[in-house]
């Protein structure tokens, strides 16, 4: 049997979540092509956009538009197709569906209804960007698109200030400069940052360095604010709540066993930044106990 016939592509009553390229058509996997070829129905974020991909593959498929504004209504239609044993492929405009793209409600409901939901992995901008950025990848926090308005965006950045994991954001070309300004203001100009632009495309560019340098390089580049962006930021070196990591009471209890009460209270006050008098009273109690 030729090896291609052994590729497990099951037909009928199954939902496939199919990743498509993020710019370079050659990044479509062979399995994605097979699943699309066998699908009875292709649910696409934008049928015209995905129609061009199917056209490129020489496929003529029944398509259904499924986007943020009609997903709930479309789910029943797709569940109906699944109930008839049809094979449905979910695609978005680019990359992996559900990653800052529609499909969550469909996948959740298809699973709840007992249908098999299978991923057909492939391109995803955040993974592509992280894989080549040179930032730590042992832990990362993908925050997608932050709020479009400045106040909301700054509040979100503030909440990540002490996050030790590498931060990953998506941003659109018309907001990238505002985003970088806010990032510098909230996380500081020295925070290490890597910006991936137009990944896998002709004008793929990585800007790396401190946030201030990345922003300056972006502004100096005549094509800088064009294209699609993944912003990656090195996590904080400061552990979350580092100042509270020392348990003042425990330290005091240990010290009063070895030192005079006054001295123990002073040391704990210096280490934890707490009031000397209060610690002294507490130390007296601990010593007495
Ligand atoms: N589902 C997609 C994925 O798997 O990455 C993401 C879809 S989201 C609506 C689009 C955003 O992804 C863009 O605004 C940009 O931040 C990022 N993106 C997509 N393609 C990209 C590329 N080729 N280079 C850089 N960023 C890209």
C-alpha cells in the first residue's frame, strides 16, 4: 500500500480544525490539503478569502461563512451536517482557527454533542514568532489583541508588569505605534522586546532589543508600520509579590529564639519593610509563648 493511503484521514461526522498559512502558501501541510480535499463542507471565516486558497489547491467545495457575528447561529447548521455523517473542515483567514479567530463556540458545542474534533496543525503566528525570537519559551503568556483604547491597553499591560513568562501579543499595523508607546510607558524603555513583522512573507523582519530601541527601529523603517505584527516581551525578572515572599511572622519567630527581642524586631523590620514597634510587640508575644 502506498504510504499516502495509510495517512489517517477519517471521513464523516467529524470536525477538523485546519491550520492554513499565515502568508506563505507553501506552509500548508499535506494533511491539511488532504482533509480539505475530503471535506464535505468547509466552514470559513471569510468564504471569499478561503475560496482563493481552495482554488489554488484545485478544490471546489461547499462553503459556509462562520465569523464572530454569526458563529452561534451557524453552529446548529454545522452540527446538523455532522449528524448526517459529513466531514467538516473549519478554517480561518490565516493560521490556526480559534487563536484570536472564530471557532470556539463551534468546537465546544461539537465536542459537547459527542462529535470527534481533530486538529490539523500548521502555521500559527505566535508560535512562528516565538520559535525565532530568541526569547525564553519555557513559559509564555499569549494575550492576543489588547484593548484598542489606550486606558484599557495600559491597564492590561500593568497587569502583566510582574509576569515572569514571556509575553506575546498580536497587534494591527494601525495601532502598533500606540501599542509600543504604551508598552514603553508601562513596562519601561529597557524591557527586552522582539517584534516579528510579516512572518513567512517577503518582507519578514524581526526588530529586537530594548523596547525603546525596537520602537526607534520601527519608526525609522519606511515600511515599519505596514504589515502584521507579533509583539514579544521578555518576562519580568522580579518575581510576583517578591517583597511579600518572606513570611515576616515566621522569620520573627525564628529570630526571637536566637536574639534579643529588640534586635529580632529590627532585622525583620529592615527585611520586610514593616513597622518596628508593631514587630517588637509581636516579638514579645512570640518570646513569651
Ligand atoms: N489565527 C491566527 C494565528 O494562528 O496566528 C491569528 C489571527 S489574528 C486575527 C491576526 C493577527 O495575527 C495579526 O493581526 C497579527 O498580529 C498576527 N499575524 C498573523 N499573520 C502574521 C504574520 N504573517 N506575521 C506577523 N503576525 C501575523
